[in-house]
């Protein structure tokens, strides 16, 4: 399989405080990777570097073979992002928000209309396309943000705790939809979450603590590495008791 995201020897510091320390991992096409870590682990810094909100100083990030520092336009064109904080214009309609985003990606009107319809129908939101975003509940706004992130057909979808604050049905619907995307469209996903029940058995786990990847692999592999019976126990062992090198 080809690598959608390859992170190598990535380090970053805020002054004297190191946020990431020699982080390395790969996410392949058609793979969902779950990024777990306590507050302050370095997840936000990692996402800021991948999206180039921060500049990479040490190490390398490649998106579909394009180095983000040397080929930013080509690399970022492969990326779709849903941030933790809502970024939709509340006073515009669903369709207006998506049309604006499509225009930023250089899509003509006909293609934009087609892509918007495809993604909204996939998320069960097409009938609400003419509604102002502020009229939607939190779960439906998240669906619109996911649709927006997928309009340009990215190879990697970056999700920064997208289900925070949602009710259980809304959260489950988004988790199922994203995993269907992975299976059916072979998109790669990097999903930061604090919620263990969002993990599927086939997902790849990345456990980040104090700026270092403490464990990575399938659920069974991480349990074997930590000699623990559950992901809850493995997470506690790696983040509260120093973990295993």
C-alpha cells in the first residue's frame, strides 16, 4: 500500500519546552489511524505541523509523497481537515458554505454542485442544503464540515476530536460514516480522540504521551506490547506509569 502520510523524526519545541520528540509513523491508503493521548501530549502541535499552521523545523512530513515543507501546495491539496472548533459561517446556508470552499479549491460551478450533492447525500444532509448553519444542531454541523473537507476528494482526512460535545446518536453516526469512507473509498484517516469506543478493531492506534509515540499498531498489537487486557488498561500503562520503551 502507498503512504498517504509519512512522518519521520519530527520534533518541535516552544522555546525550551519540547512538544514533540522524534515522532515517526506512517498511515497508508485505506487505513484509519486513531491518535490517542492525554491533554498536553502533543496532538495539537502534530496537527498544526501537518496542516502547516506551524512550520516544520526538525524532521519530515510527506503527504502522498509530497514533502510539506518543500512542496506545500501539492501536499496540502491532498489533505481534508475537520478542526475541533467549528469553522462554518453560521449565517450562510449549508450550500453557500460548501460553494465557498469549493471555489477556494478552484472548482467550477458544475463540478462544485455535483460534489456538494454527492457529499451531502452521503451524509443525509442534502435536503437541508438551503438552511442556515445556525439552524442545525451540533451533529448536523459536523456532518457539513466533513462534507466540506471531502469536496476536493483528499487522500487524507484529518479529524481533530470531531465528536466532542455531540450526543451519542450523532457521535455514532459520524464514527460509522468515517469508517465507511475508509472501507469504500480507501481514504486514509488520522483521527484524534479521547473516546475509546470510537475505535474499530481494524484501526491503527498511535498513543502519544509527552511528545513521544509510546505505542503503535493494531489494538491486539498494542495490548501485546503493553501486556494489558484492554485499551483502557494499555492507555493507563503508557501514559500514567511511564509506558514501555
